[in-house]
C-alpha cells in the first residue's frame, strides 16, 4: 500500500520532471537564436568532491565524470559548437597519489579506445588531437593516441583537443624552444616573430582561440588551462560538480556568453 508521503513525493517528482523538461526546451530555443561559440574549453572539475559527497571512491567519481563527458560532447555537437578543448589531465595531476593517477590513465585509455569505434565521432566527423607533454605518458597510451589521431585526421567538421599531461606555462615554454630552433636553423627570422607566428608554435598550432571557457565545481581559476589562447575568452564558473552537470547548466553558460559584449580590448 502506497503511503501518503510516498504518493506526494511521486507527484512532486513527476511535476518537477515536466517543469525541468519545459524549461530546457525553452532555454534551448532561446540559445539557438543567439550566436553560438565556435570553440568552448571545458575544465572538468569536481569529480572527487562529487564522489565524496555521494559516499563513493574518487575512482568512481572520475568514472562518472568520464561518462558525463561523452554526454556533454554530444550536446555540443547538437548545438553546433565545432571545437571543444577538454582539460583531461594536467602535468600537476600526474603528481597525485599513484593509484589515482593510474586510474586516470586507465580512463584515458578507455576513452581513446572507445573513439575508434564511436558512431558519434564518425557521424559528426570529429577530428581528435591530444595536446600536452605526451612523452610523460606510457607507450601504450601514446600509441593509442596516435591511432585515434590517424583514424580521425580526415575529418574537419568538428574538432576535439584533449589536453592531457598539459600545462599552459609548459606549452609556452615549449613553443619558445621551437621558435628558437627555427631561428637558429634559418627557417624563421627574428623580425618575423609576432603574436600570430608565436601561436602557430603552440600545441594548438594557431587554431581558433576559445570563445568560452567553462569550469565546474565553483573554483574560479584557470589552473594553467590555455593561458595564451584564453587572453580574450569569456569565462563561466558554475558551482555544480562535473558529474552532476545538466544540459540546462551548459545552456545557461552559453546564454550568459551570448549576453556579453566582446570587445577584444578595443
């Protein structure tokens, strides 16, 4: 026999589900009428804290976060966001507890493996490129990354940059070293070095800078993410943990971006 409390909760849940669905449709319609960011950067933060509050291990938190990423990428492609850069693993993350790092790398291998047979990747013609100090990764993961990049290199409709073993300062240092080598070899003249030239030596090879960078979990900092490329990006920080991100959260971030006036310093 159903209790009155149980019946009341069931009714409330049913009503809230319909309210949420209506609000999502309304927000989606509004966002689609505005200018869509071409390139969005995602800082996937809060996996461990979400897991802790749910009574789960940090490993489980990262696993849920990985599944959420697949869902969010599909939302981005449906919306017409063509470039997404994911902050998957920083160089500092590699200094965490050995067991946690091993779990993160295991998830990275799982992710790249799934890409090879992902119908969504091929349906949306997504090119994938890993950026960072890939030499810090184990040989199996590096080989897998090369396979994925090769399998998707012919696609140009959409692009995913996976920042793994990545640090923004390290990227700038590496770009500087490459420029010095080009100057010493005679390939590049000192007087030809400007911002555009420098950008071509970054991991992103002069590709379009992110229009919008989103960070979850309530933290309001970049933590070394795309330091050069984010000079004129719009930032959106939200309190929700990454595994709990809803479509309306993403839509709100985009709506906020659409309501801002971008002057690029002018």
